[in-house]
C-alpha cells in the first residue's frame, strides 16, 4: 500500500508525540529500525508540539511539528531543530474532541482558514487532524490526563462530521484548496450525505440486573487492579464481608475510575476519580454484612507517563468505625464483568424493570436501513449495543446525548438494542433521530454532586517566585531561586499582556528537584476563581491535561472578572518544585488571556474545602 509500490501511503510516522512521554533517542531508533525491517521504504518521520521537538530527536528521522494555530511560530520552532528541508505540520487542528461534562468544542473557522492559507502560500505541507473525526465505537475512547474522559462521539467540529456529512467548514476548506491547485488539477464534487432515518419511540421491556448475572468469582486476599485479573475494560465487582458495628467510613487508596458501593445490596454512596473522592459513609450494621464495590473503567489516559493507567479498586480498603475501630477485609470475591460478547450472551433476561445497575433489552423495526442517532437523554450512564455491536458510552451529563448508529449495521426488519445503565434510566425507552445532539451539558444530573467548594487561603503566605512572562505562543520555562516544597501550587495572575481582565493557560508543568517534569497522575484542581464553562470549554482542568490545543480561560461570556486570578493545583502529595513550564494559549499575538505579571505560591494548604 506504499506509494513506492503503487499505493496511497506517502509517509509513515515513527511514534506519536513521543516528547510528551520521554526523551530516549535509542528507543526512537529501535522503532525506526523495526519499520525499516518490516519493509517500509517511504519517508519516515517523527512529530511533536513546538516545545517538545528536541525530545528523542534523531538526525535520521524527518521531523514535523504539531499545532492548532499560529503556523509561523510552529515552523520557527521546527527550523531550530531542522534548519533545512520541507516544512510540515503533522497535526493541524480545525476543532477538538469532547470530554464528558464540558461544552462541545467548536473550532474558530476564520482563524483555521487563515492559518491554512498561510501554509498553502508558504508551500508548507500539513495533515488536517481531524478532517473527519468520526466515532470511537466500542469502549476505546480515551481520557486526557490527569483524568478527563472523552466522549464516544469524535465529531470534533471537523470539516466532515461524525456521520460523514459536509457543511460550511468543508465547503470553505475546499474553496481555499481550489485556489492553490497545480496546472491541470481539478476538485471532484463531494459525495452526497448518507441517508438517515427516524426511529419511533420503543421501550426496552426486558432487564437483567448485574447482581443477578455474576460469573464465577476470583478469590483474592486483597483487591487488585483490573489488569491483574486479565481484564482491560468494562466493569469489575469486588465483594467482601464486613463485621457488625457502628456507622463507619469506608476508604480506598484509589478507584479508577468510578465506583458504586452497596451494603447488603443497598446503595450507600459512590467514589469518583475526577475529584479523588474515595470515601463513603457506611451505616450501622446489626450483623455481618456484604460489601460490594462495583467499579466502572472509563477511558484510559491516552498519552504521557500517565498511560500506565491500571483500572479498578486500589488497596488498602479500610473500614474505620466512629468508635476508633479499623478493619481491612482480608478475603475478597472478585467478579470480572468485561462487557464482551460472551458476557452479553450469558445474561438471564426477565420481563419488566430492574432496579440498580442493570442491562436492558428491546427491539425496533426499520423498513430500509439508514443512519440514525439514538437519543439516550433519558438514560443515566453506561454502554449501548445495537445488533451486538458496541456503539460506545453514554452519560446524561453530556455534551453528547445521542449514539450514532451507521446504517450498514442495521437490518431491514427487527433490530436488537441492549443498554447497560449503571445509574438506572429515567425512562427505559429510546427514539432514533435524524440529527445528533452534541452540545447539551447537564451538570445537575451528575451522580456525584459537588458538595464542597474551596476557599483560597494564601493570605499572609509569601510567594516563592514572582516574574513576568514574555509575549508569544512559545512555552516558557522558569526556575525558582530556591526549590520549594508543598502539596499545593498556586499561580496568581496580576495582569495580561493585552491589558484585558482575562487569564488563559494552555498547559502548566512543574519541575522537580532535578529539573524533570512532575507527572500529573494524581493532580486535581483545588481552587480556581474563574473559568469559562458556558460558551466554550475553558475549564481549569485544561491547564493540566497535557494538551496544548485547549486551555483554561477565565469567564468572558456572562461575566468578566478582573485580575488577580488564582489557580491552585493539588499535587496529591508533598512535592519539591524547582520551577515551572508555562505554555500560553495557542494563536498569534492578537489572542487574549496571555499572562504578563504573576506570582507563584507553594504550600500544603493554599486552598481548603468549605466545611458544610
């Protein structure tokens, strides 16, 4: 399939943005050699964002740079490591992918077109990522670091939509390309959109409760991660016996990613990796009771050192009574629930509704198969299958409220739908729409309520560093006069380069005592004074998710609070910090929010939860 042999493959990539992960030049050489040994003879290349181009850099690999805005700045960085040769953008972003609980991303089309034309005028090469976003079917959708899971829809606001439709962005892109055709070249007309069909409302009248459909257990002395039981995705149930006693608190070292806790079959609480809430209150027990911890694995962190993302329940799991007693169960039954074909085939169905985590089954008829979008907005959180094919995950908090079902996967006549809902549906029914719902965020439906708000406690704390960032989009590394130690890190912005009240950060990285990057694995946002969550995803998590194409941005659509702005990161443990790396929001010098003067604080408690 290589172009050297009559096929369409022009180039082959060695690794993908390896600079996010490491700096092992020999490793990159081994991967390169493996491709050569396999018979690849087209040009091999490596890609990285501008600030990571030196990581794993080899003279025998062509280098390209990835960016979403400001090609002039990106190519300037590329020329610093590769003075000669063609200029190429390996990933040029027209939009961005969506994460659960945050607004649907829409790219800046005028900026995208202007940057695209800059590359065309300057004879640069590029790959539009994504030209067609599509869908992450199955349970393969990943997560940003430290943990911000992606939706199954990968619509991306790409020129070609999730269902393969073209819209205004495609037409504008095509018109622009048409201005730069070589002599004799023409553009073919784009194909028509695939047909769609509506599906009348139908109920899912059969159910199969998870607790009534458990496989044979695995016996263990302590709970281990899912992978230790040869499982890579789905759900897993950990069961133990806890003694009689007064009300107590159950705590786990960690849960990846969500857990629902039951005592004698009754729900008592949940655990949530997003906020690192790993404690649940257990009621008084007159006799020994059965403890069940049902864990759902969502997207694996998909880049950076955090790819070692083992799912499940992490020990120690301890029950602490109000009387001071402490119990750590030493015997566990572990039930693997991989949500695969064999598990679905073994379900025991019953007519009627189920309570608690359960599967649901129903059918619908179509006369002529065509694409449709199943509306899952009345359901809670889970996974959906059509005719045995996994369409992906759903979650009522949005932004995606539909599941794309390609027409070729439907049959004329009767079609079967199975839904796993871990929370329970408001209404066990579905309807097929002719258009998707991609931008309906409903945070009020989140099963974990934000019961605690934080307050800033830096008053009287001296800053460990103060300075001013330079203009431009390039990442800037700052070293402190002396290393500081603490569990929390605070960036305080005093003003912006454009004089406006906004602050924005594409990425914040911290340097340890040796000047190496501190992993984001257990980081959380402890406090932020302002973040835009209405007209765009400007959430503070974007500042620590490892992606430089999105960014934290203070409010702008409904309010415009002024400086100072404060962002406090909880590092999860006491950490020695010798400096930081600040990546401004991408774009040319006209974009807002780039920070000028700032102060840095490090301590053990710069923000604390409000006592409720």
